[in-house]
């Protein structure tokens, strides 16, 4: 398994493993999964800049006015109905529907600033294949993460970095961007919040050029998150270790599998 290049900020990655891509020919699809986000979606859509060519809204059978508000704010938006359930399923639905050269994913709760998209695109146009937002490098931060989630992320990150000989600083954060041509390579299957970890695992396994950019996570504007720290943490752990069948990692995977 081949590791990927890793940078710790916007200036650090510019000269590493470049494979220049001409920005004018790089179209961008923004995928946003939603379910009952009527009070948040307008704010998110209003912040989207001209860097984005296509917005794909994946509706998880909302029972409020989410879709109506979204279409009112952005008449050009593409609405795709999710057939399954879970964030991972919604994102995979959106990825399949996207037509841009690059796919960016953000949440619809207002916790991620669309203005940061340009930083992700900078690295994708400078030779990287998969770009992750990080709350834990210089310039990033979070005013939303709880102490329990922070501790869990730190543990899962340590497991991931050890398993893949990587140096990432954030794992459980869903602000990511990648070249759409790698969708088949990543062969995503996750249905829940573990989709973010699965994407990083598959990118590393495929030897994609991976880097991080600073991102500021803000509090959800309205409503409550569906994330469950312990339940979803276990699913992330299983995802990270699933393909490791030797040593300590293999024993952990076997133990977790036996609990199913």
C-alpha cells in the first residue's frame, strides 16, 4: 500500500507532487445532503460563491419545506431524492448525480463555510487528488465539537495514522473535495456518518495524493445533529480497520465483527 503526500496547511502543499490542472477547465459540483434543514439551507446556499458550477441537493425525504426553500433561493439547483437512508447513502447518491470534474461535499446545517471551497480547489488544481478540511491545524478550529467527540476523533485518528502510516490531523470531518474520476477507485459503500472516514481510507489505499486545508467548524445554526458519538465512533473504527487483517488491527476487527 502506497502512502500519500500530506501537507499541514495552505502554503505547505504547494510544491509537493504537483500535477497541474488548468482551473478554467475544472468544473465543480457541490453535493449537499439534507433532511429537514428548512431553517438552515437558505443561509448555506446564499454563501456559495461562483467557484461552484453545479449544486446537487440530496433530499433524504424531508417533511418540512427544505426543498421548496432551496429551489426558491437557487432556481438552478439540482434536487435528487435519496432512496436509502443515512448520510453516507445520501452522499453516494449525490456523487453519482454530480457531473463536475471536481466534487465538493459540505453539510447543510451551516457549520461549514462555503467561502472555504476556494482553498480546496486551489490544491486540487495544484496536483492533489483528495483534499480534506481539518479543524486541528493552524487556521482551522471548531466552536461546535464537544469534549467527547474531540477525544473520540483523537483516538480514531491515532488508529488511522498508525494503520496507514499517515500524518493527518482530522478524520471525522465531512468537508472534503476530490476529482470525480476517482469515484470508481474509491468504491464507497458506507451508509452512515462513517462515510467520511471510508473516503479517506479508500483514498489512501488507492495511493491518491491527499492533503489537508484549515477549516473552521461553526455551530449548527438550528436544530439538533443526528450524530451519535459512541455508535458512530464504533462504525468509524470498523471502517478504518476493516481491510487490515494482521497484528493488533486484525484482532480488533475480528473482535468487533464478532459483536455484530
